[in-house]
C-alpha cells in the first residue's frame, strides 16, 4: 500500500516537474529521497537539497549559453592560465575574477606584446563573468568597427549602442593591430562614450597608450577616449616573451622589443 502510494507520488512529482520545466527535479527528488531517509533529514532539508540541485544545474546551463553567445574565438579559463609566466598580474586578475568590476561598470585594459596572454585573459574574465550571470560579447576592434559602421549606415547607430549597453561586458580585442580611418575612430569613440559609467569594456592592445594616437589618427580623439576608458579602470601590463614561442629558441620578435621599449 505504502509503496503504491510512493509510486503515485513519484508520478505526480514527474508531472509537476514537467509543468515547472524543471525535469531534473524528478531525478534529484528520487535520488535525494533515499539519502534523506537514510540520514533522517527534515522535510525542509530535503526540499532545500532538491531545489539546490535544480538551481545549480540552471546556473551552469545559463553560463554555458552565455559563453556560447559571447563569441569567444576559443574558450579559455583562468584555471588554464599559467600565472608563473605573468606573476605581476596574478593578484589583480584574481580580484577581477569575482566580477565585481561589472556591477561597478569598471573597465579593464590589458596591454602587452604579442603572445603574452591578453586574449586568453580577456576571454577568461568573460567566461568568469558568464558564470556570475553577466552577458558579454567578444570581438576584435576591427569587427566592432564593421558592426558599428553597418549600424551607422542603416541609420540605427543609437539603437545599436543602446542594445550593446544591455550587455554588461563588451570585449574589444586587438586595439592597435590596424589603424582606424577617421569615421571608424569616431564610431569607436561613441562606443566608449556610450558605455562610460554604464557598462564595462575589456580592451586589449599590443600598444602602450602613447601609441593609440597613431591608431585613432588623431591625438585629441585618442586622448578623450583614453580619458574615459581609464577613469574607472584597471590597467594590466603583461610582459615578456610570447607564450606561443616558449621553448622554441626564439626569444624575441621585433614587435616585442619595440613595444617593451616604448612602454618602459
Ligand atoms: P595575445 O592575445 O597577448 O597575443 P594570447 O592570449 O592569444 O596572446 O596567447 C597566445 C596563446 O598562448 C594562447 O593559446 C594562450 O592560451 C596561450 N597563453 C598565453 N599566455 C599563457 C599563460 N600564461 N598560460 C597559459 N597559456 C597562455
Ligand atoms: Mg590576442
């Protein structure tokens, strides 16, 4: 009789979990019921344990979707990063990984020569942010310019910038690999302005700030942009030889020397 009643209840739980669009509850409820009986849990403990499993699973699948939607070139995490290669930024990155910078709309700028882990860290911070429930979008500076130029030509730049502001995090990779035309520089300036004190930007560049005037073609635009970016920002400078070329007997590239010299 009791067994029949239990199986009726299990069926009913399956039905209710389906209605709640939480089918995992069925499995957790059955598995945890045995554990609860063995360990004499209270009803409240049992209910909390079942709901915990569902919430954890939802958060994980939400994070997975956000990571997929962000458009990272490759998924990289902070756990994959070898901080022994960049010991100077370990503490700063650890502090930033909590995602608190996003709620304060602070920016992060990662500077350094090629191969020192700028894209890796920008991605890893975006992945961590996705885990904390924040939506992000990753693209290179050139791709952002293409996107903004298209919006501008279609007469919907303001709408595009408003839409982007709904993303807590915009990652702009490779500022400075290609110089911008005047129009592109102005569009980029509008992106920076529209996010200023509203939502975060993570930027990477192989050039020190002193080289940005050359990228934006205009000292005044570059200065105004850097001013807004760094007003509330953490600036991290990565150093050394390319991680890609480690152990290959190639310890310097021409660009490494140039960048390091201008920086110091
Ligand atoms: P950058 O953007 O500065 O040119 P990347 O972030 O693309 O450099 O790094 C180049 C490659 O080396 C990537 O595959 C990255 O994952 C790896 N890498 C760089 N630095 C580290 C590091 N400190 N620990 C682990 N992998 C690293
Ligand atoms: Mg890179």
